[in-house]
C-alpha cells in the first residue's frame, strides 16, 4: 500500500478532529491524509481556543484544493491560488461567497455534487461481481479504452480496488472501492457500458457492494445533473448527506 506524502501545517490532532467531524464530506481529504500517494498538503488556521478556524487541503501535483471553514480565511486562500487551481467539494455558501467578489470567478465553471452515504436500509437486488487481479484489470482497461473510449485508472490492491460486474464473460460495469480508513470507504468512478444500461445491472451491482460492506461507512460523490445515476443511488437506498460545489478551471 502506498504511503501518503503529506505536509501538515498546524496542530495535527486538531486537524484530524476537525476532518472527522464531517467525515463523509471530507472523505477525499481523509483518504489523501491516510493513504493517498500524491504530494498532499494540509494548512489550517486556528481560533483563540486552538480549534480549527479554516482548513485548506492541497493536491499539489493535480492543482486541486479544497477549502473548509471561515469564509474570510478561505477567500484569502482562494485569492492566492485562483487561476492556477481548481477547487473541489466546497460548501455551496462558501463557493457563492468566494465568487461574488473576486474577478477570478470568470475563470471557473460551477458544478453541483451530492454526497451519498451508507443506507439505513437498502434494496435486496444482487448481482455477481469480482475483484480482478492486475492482469485482468489491464485487459478490461484496454477493452474499455479501445472499444468505448472510457479510460480507467490503475488499481492498487487493498487501497484502491477495482470491482467488475460481468454478463457471461463480458465486463459491463465497473467501480472503484477506495480505502478512507479502517471503517470507511469511497465508491468512485461507477460506470456501466451504454448498451447495458436501464436493465437494473448498475443498481444491483451497487446494492451488492453495499451489502457486502455493511460493516463499513460507505460514501459516494455524485454529479447532481447526472439524473440516471442519481436514480440508481436512490433505488439502492443511499442517503443524501449534503451538497457540495466544485469550481473547475475553464
């Protein structure tokens, strides 16, 4: 498992406490802190009692930042990095406040996300799926890229596992299961081939993975405008946790 390359500016224990206070929305930050291999930095400013006033998580290689907390401090960070970084998973009120008074707003495209978390009770549908080895994942990646122009990320067993649902010998739906902590995981890049959609495959695939990980807190980030995907998550019994905003550089 890759060890995260992390630089933390501030009281480490207070920063962790702050992040775990809303662990679903902060899942990608916690994962990067615990396991992510990318160069990653956390900065924090503290109030007079030593609590976290605001926090910035920065993926330096990918030029991505996430901001949390006090709007005035977050505006300062945004002004420092605007035009060079995209800003992921911001609270809507913070995103609106940042963009209202900064010229850099014209450089960004707003996109709404919804954070879903483990259901209190889900559906009962199941489908067989597998966690392929690296050779099989490479074969599936080549097939998806050449035939469907869909690029899949590399997997890291035990850290970022690839899961595949088959129909016969045909891989028709994929997702990643990314470890956040010992009790929490992210479902990401959930994708079903176009010719196999609207057949209940994606819903049963997701329900099966949720059922098999019932002892873990499972989190999924979804683009609000992707209505078919949102319907799958609702059918699977996932609970909407909160809304976030990503500001991508145009």
